[in-house]
C-alpha cells in the first residue's frame, strides 16, 4: 500500500509514502551522487531501485495493485516488465519520452512475482501512469495522484478497495485546496495525512523538489524529522572528478 503525488506549481514537487509488510519485503534507503532510492532486496541479492529519484529529475515509483490477468508476466522481445522499466528510468538509462515510446510499442507486464502499477514523472512535471494489462496515461496538470487502485480503469479494482482506505480521497481533498505556492512543508503535511500504520505501515516517506534539486526523507512515520539530501551541483562533481584524477599521480 503506497501513495504518490506530483504537484506542478511554482516548483515541481513530488512525494511518496512507501508502505510495506516487513515480513515480505526487505528494504534500505540508498543515497548515491546521482540517485536517491529505496532499495528492495530481490532474489538475485541486489537492492533494486524501484522507487526513487535521479538527479536529472526522473522520479519513479511502483505501487501494489490487484493482479490484472492481461498484465501477467510474459517473456519475449516485445515485452518488458514494469519493474525493469521503472528501474531504468530511475537509473537515468531511459528518458520520459523513451518510456512513453515503449508504452506505445511494447507490452508492459508485471514481474513474475508481483503485480504493480507505476507513476513516473520528470523535471518538467510531466506524468506517466502505467498499468500493465490496462494501458498508460500521460498527464501534465496542476497535480497527479495515485494509490493502489486503477486510475485508467477504476472498475477493474473497485471490488478490491480495502474498507476505510480513504488515502486517495484525503490526498485529493488536500491537493485541491493548494495553489501555485505548494511548498515543501505542504508536501510533508500531505505525506503525514496519508501515512499508514500497522502491518502495512509507512516505512519510508520522501519528497523531491525540482527547484532545490533536493530530496527530503524520513523513516517509520517520523514526520517531525526529515533529512535532506541535495544532489551535488555539476561544478562540484567536476571538481570531485578532477581531485580524483590528480590523486592518481600522487
């Protein structure tokens, strides 16, 4: 159970609540010079980046959804899993336009062991919703929002809505009241409004500001203490590489 939003005002701000059952999934927050992500341990022993941010403004997140028979895993040159597509987007291997072209020309499926839908966004505030077996939708409006039920074909997941799960409605009401000055503080409040407790509690919450090129994150519903990670400026990276090159001659 997760919640993701994108708000396009004076800044492009996106937020994500990562809600999981710890008995099923093992995760770690990972910070690299070009990526911030929640690593998910997979059978290959790697913590994969299915939820995260690239310094270029790509933000990708997977959200659990009830399985659609038309989206089940298939092998083949014309098929790609949503997990692989999302990770490549977060890694910066694929641009927004390239993912959109893949959505138009290939069959996007679930991974063999999990059914997920995705919301991808870029630094321009463009949004791409991907639902295996159903389709895709591109948006660029004041705000976009997704939880764990289909947006493109709502009737397909309507009967699987968990009683009292009103995260989408709460978030929608919050976003509809906001104007162009939607701030980091507003985004933090929205994450708190939609957080979960219990078995599927919110384990990590993060938000990303395009204007600041920074990620704010917290763990285990500790909304009073967000940590901040700013992607290094290009000049800083170049100076770092220059220092590394000089060190080889010492």
